[in-house]
C-alpha cells in the first residue's frame, strides 16, 4: 500500500508541478483551456500558485501525513470545481484533463488516509 501511495503521489506531484509552471508561463494551451471555461488570463498565476502549493504539500505530506491529506482535499475540491466548469460551459473536448487530475487527487487522498 505504501508503494502505491508513493507512486500515485509522485505522479500527482509531477502533473500538478507541470501545470503550475504552465500557468505561470501562460502557455497557449493553458490559455485556450481556461478561455473555453470562462477563466480570464489574470487568474492563471493564482491557479499556478494553488497547484504549485498543492504539489509541495503532497511532497511534504509523504512525511507528515496531515499536510498531505489537506493538500489532497484541496486538490479534490479544486478539480471538482474545474470539472463543474467544464460541464457548465459544455467543454468536453478536453474533459479528460480535469477528470484525470480529479481521479489522481481522490486516489492520493484515499491512500493518504488508509496507508
């Protein structure tokens, strides 16, 4: 169970760190995705900060479980909202993105609690 926790957490850290950097750089694909669901460019640095902080929280959470659980809960809420925005705006061409991140975040949360 610990191997699963570490593996899934590292994947989640990697994906969120990449997303964080892409948000700070305001990459074209990030802008296209955010515009499709009504998020202005001015929010991208904040979203990058949130994802980066969550990635750091998950990394520390491998050693101090309460922080990892808190970071996981934050990511679950974040990606539930992202999924809801995609549904609200009927943006389904890239719907796999928030669903993948949500699934990873739920998996990490569950493993943090039970492992």
